[in-house]
C-alpha cells in the first residue's frame, strides 16, 4: 500500500471513529449539565431583557438532532405578585439550526405552545427615559435570536393603567415573529378575533425592541384589516363592517389613521339600509381600549358628518361610552329621515345643518333607547314630498298672505329651525319654528321614534287677519273675532292662534287650542 493510500485510510478511519465517538458520547454531551446551561441562559434572558424572574419546570436538550424542549416556563415581571406573570408558556420547542453555546444563542424555529401574555400596568408616571423608543441603547447582557417564532393560539391580556377597569383580552389565532432579535424591531403577522363587534383582524408590521422596564411602552407600527365585523352585536343597529388602516406608537398611545365602510348599515327602527363610509384619525390607549377621535368623517347618501370626541370606559361598567361633538354643514334632511324613520319615501327634502352633543352610554339596551342628543338644527328651502301635506303648506301660505284663493302660490318652500334633545327614544323639540311666506309656526313638543306619536303645542302667526284667510260669508262672520287673535309683534300686527298637533306621523291632527285662546290676556 502506498503512502498516499495509507493517509487516506487513516483519514477515513479517523472520521468513522469520530462519528462513532460522537454518537456514543451524545447522551453525555446532552446530559444534565447542558440542560442546566440552557436553564441558566433563559434565566439570564428573562432578567436582562424582560426584567423578570424565570422559572422552568423541565428542560431537555438533544444534540442529535439539535433540539430543545422547555415546559412550564413562567416570566414574573419585576417579581410583582399583584399582577399575573408577564409570560406563561406551557411548552417551548426549539429546532433546526440551534446554536445554544454562541454568545447570542440562535435558533431556526421556536414554537410556543399555550402562550399567555399579560402586559402589566405602569406603577408610576411615564418618563422620557421609560418612553425612549431606541431601547436597544439601554440593554446589555443576555440576548436571543431566531429566524421565526410561531405562537399560534396566544392569549393576550392587557391590564388597564386605570385600576378597577377590566383588562383587554385578545385571542390570537395566528402569531408569527420573523427575524427575531431582542435588540432590534422584529417583523410580525397576526390574526386575532375581535370580541365586540365580533370580527377578524389581520395585522402585520414591526414590534420592538422590547421595553423591559415598561412593556406597555414597547414601540410598534404596522397596518391592519378588520373584516366581517357584525354590528348587530350592538342592539338596534346592523350591518357588516370592514375597516383598514395604519398605526404607530407605543401600546398605551397608538396613533391610528384608517377608513371603514358598512355597505348595508341601518337602524332597526327604520329598516332602511344606507352605505356608510368613514375616515378617522384616532389616538388609542391599548391598555384599556379608550379612543380619542380627532376627528372622524362620515358620509352616507348625500350627507357628510364631522365628529370629534372619545370612546371611553368607566370603572365598574361593562363596555364603552361614546361621547362626541357632531357638526353637520353639508347634509340633506331626506337622508336623515331615511336612516331614522320608517318608510321608503322621506316626508321632507332639503338641505340641513345641525350641531349636537352625541352621548351613547354603556348598557345592553337598544341604541335608539339609550342614545342621548342635545343640539340645534336648521332647514332652508325644505319641501314636503307628500302632495296632500304640501298642499296644506301651500294653503297655509295663501291664507297667511290673505289670498286664500290665489293658486299662483304653489309648492312653496319651508324653513325650519330649533333645538332638540333625544332621551329614551323620544325627541323633544324646543322653540321649533316653521316658516313659509305669510305664516310662521312656533311650537314645542315630543315625537316618539318608535310609536311615531306627535304631541306639540304652540302658536300659528299669520300676516293676514283671521277673516282674510277665507272668503264669502265665513270671512264676514270672522271679522267679529279678528281683534281676539290680533297681536302686535316685531313692529307689525299679526294674527296669533294657539295650536296643537297630535296623532301620528302618518295621520297628524291639527287643531286650534280654544282654551288657551280664551285664557290669554293682552
């Protein structure tokens, strides 16, 4: 055998012996000391990166194939006993290219089973240091990296910074973290079920670096898509919402810019669907879900609405209250009536402007029953769509001008204005004025959104005398009572008749309040 051949044999033989030796020694290499080394590394990681004490029930490391399994892993943030653990993990499986003994341990794939995350509330005020988004400058010590972390089925609970408030809880169907490094932001994609309204949220973006001192100040940014959100979960409304947008900030102050639409939005009281579109800029407190809307723009049919305010919870009450200041300058009264009242043909058409305070408190009642409004409105050049009702308005204008037979006065426009408030499904109108040429109505009263009952009292003012509102023998007979109804107002004489309106929206009843007429003093 040549010298070269002997060298080859020695090399091959040595390699075979090395393999056999490695196989024989693998159980020793993966013995208790390796398990203890892994346990020590994860404890250092919890201390240096998550400000937590880590306990592990069991660690098992394998050299062939490279893998590790940890069970019963618990991270207790700053040894706090007043809140649940920061992380509770039933089992961790590490596989693939695993470099356990590197300065920064690495792995190809980490799977977390039964992950429960509880983000604690801050104990003290937010400081510039604790809010430093460049957290990696302040971190030293143990670290960890992975190509991917799979944590499907994660439960996320965020404790409110306001004591006594219920925590926010989310079930993450899917959670994947990519290019994981605790010193740099990591990419993620997630799917979670929104509790109310029920729907699916898909989100992707960047998260981190983790703020070990104050987890709620960990920076984040990304985009989201919220689909199949069933609004019928809120009593009194229905429709399927779709929303998408972008966000950035930290958990307790997330800036969101997005848009939403509900193609078949409706109030159940009217059952008239409209296509609702909104755009919004919001500040969300991810620790409790409270949201400031600054502002939200809404549009349906030919109307636009601008609102600012907040969606907030209260201690001891379930759900959120919505409190807004609403301003409407480009809208149509027929759109509002379509949304809020029964019937396919709105009673009145014309431009409307209004401002109102919008208060929707918590509670499991119908939206129409618990909604509260306080505001003012005005309608210019309104026209009634029902011919019989418009005919009555035309007749009122003729009589008010003292020309009851003048058919040239036709299809007159009406101006309406007044204050309104909504409580318990009833609208209360204050100082409601209704004007046509020659006549003015000033009334107060109530309208029931559900039963459509009318209950109004007020005055009808005519430019003409009462006797001039008719002709023939009636006009002659009424001359005797002209003084009874004549009053001086705003520098001119008018006929003032106390009136009342009752009945329902479809069958209104107009009458003269004779009792008030006889009791009235000059």
